């Protein structure tokens, strides 16, 4: 796991991420009960572990939206650091980049992630390991949750989804054989595109007797549960394949990790 530079000034980093969303004409809506300057990190006493922030994965825009809500250390594949727009932002957030071609390093990566959390750093992960076109698809892999258990860190489930004029849309999805340039063009030309970030109540881990399978399943149900409906039809009756030509059940770009 290769560390980026130290986390840039959070106030300036949040402002930069919000300015980038504004430049792309993408609105930001934060929902949920959490309040305060840093709504994702669970308040804790000095010396307590940080928070594992677990998000579903739809688009490269997820990273920008996350940092616009609360700058946090990211875990991502190393290629993300070289992408236009997102790469510089990810590096400034102190992202820890992973070589996805070396799964044998997985135990070491989990130990390093646990050490970050134990040191009080909040870390954001995408446990689906790849993008999906809607917010109700894709199982959560378990390894990152082992790091939270080892550190005794709480887990903050977060759901990311996209709407246009109040209706679900897949226009921001980065799936299949999509290129970054093509995805960026769709985002720039989309009308009234908004990214919604729903912050769910945190799940404590210390002293709960959980294993990583149970914890991953609990977080997955919270993050994906709100958008699940019969037959793959999202809220408002919009079937995901109706927009942007992305089938709802097809995984996409591996932006995150193999964990």
C-alpha cells in the first residue's frame, strides 16, 4: 500500500472538491442525521480509533462528492492517482494506493489499514471493489471490515446515488468498457445532475463480538437497502437501464480496491 502525501488542509480540500462539483454543474445534497463540520467521522475522545467510512461505488464522482462532504483518507487502486481531475484531489487527500495485481499483499494491506484507524485516522473505502450502475447492487467484500474490527473502529455506512430533476439516473455511472473521457462528457452535458450522499448511523465494533462476515453484511444492508426494489426498478419507477444505456446488473470500473 503506497501512501499519498499527508492529508491537505481539510477546509481547503473540501472547498476544492465543492468547487470542482460546481465547475461540472453537479449539485450536492447531503442527507441523514449526522451534523457538524465532519459528519462522517464518529465523534470520539482523543486517542480513540478513527472511523471506517464504507460507501457504495457508482462513479469517479463518488470520490469528489465524498471529499466535498468530509475530507478523509481514501483507499484506492494506484491508477486513480494519475487520472485527470480526480487524481490530484485523491493525492491531496492522502490516499493510500493499492496495487490490485498483488492480492498476496492483502493481509499486509489490512494490517496497514488497521494501523491507520487505530491512529485516529478516518479512512473511506469502497467495499464493492468495482462500480455498479445503481445504488442497490454489488456485494461488499469483507477484508476492510477486518481492519475495523482489529482497530475497534466504528463503521459509518454511506449511500451515494445520482438524480436528475429529482429522478434516479445512471448518467454518472462509470461502468463496463466506459472511458473516463466519455464519462466526463456525459457528466458535463447532463442537465440538473445532483449527487446525493446519505449518511447513516454509525455501527460500533468494539466489544460487539462481530466477525467480518457479519459486519460486512450489516453494512451492506444499510448502504444498499434503501434503494432496493423489486425487478431492478429504482425509486420513482425508473429502471436503471432506461438512462445512459447502462444495464443495472453489470459491474464496471474497478476504481476501489480488491479488499
